[in-house]
């Protein structure tokens, strides 16, 4: 039987790749971003939980009332830690995560 669990390097790369692909995030990661992603691997966290949290946080920012003042850009992966705790306590349905992917994909293609 093949081991389907990612290595730490694969997990960290996947987290940071998603992070950098999201709207309003930096163009490159920092040492602390890599350390946090490695910490999440060591906890251990399931990829789907991390992905859900990142998508939810960015959707909340990006899809908020446009009449409100704009928020500053996200500067660190640590921004997502509270939402990750929220998603760990109350997991999102796979259908809702798909919905978030579609909404963010449409938003990214508009910009």
C-alpha cells in the first residue's frame, strides 16, 4: 500500500503555494510563514482543513461590503491562524469549500 500522506516539505510547499496564489497576499513568503506551515504539519493538520481556512478567510475579506474602506494587504500566514482554529472547531462542508473555490476563482479572473 502506498503512503498518501505528504512529507513535511510537500505539505509546507502546498500551504505556501496556496497562500501566495490568494488575493491580497504577498508575492513571496517569509521565514516565519515557512515555520508556521511546518508547525501546522507537525500538529498534524489535515490539508483540507488548512485549505478551507485560507479560502474562508480570503473570501470573507474579498466578498465584504464594497462600501466599506479597503483592508490592508495580508502580510503573513499568521493572519489565517484564528480562522484555522475556527475551521478546526467547526469544519466546512466539502460543498461549501467548492463554492469558495469558485467564488475566489471568479474574483481572481476579474482582477
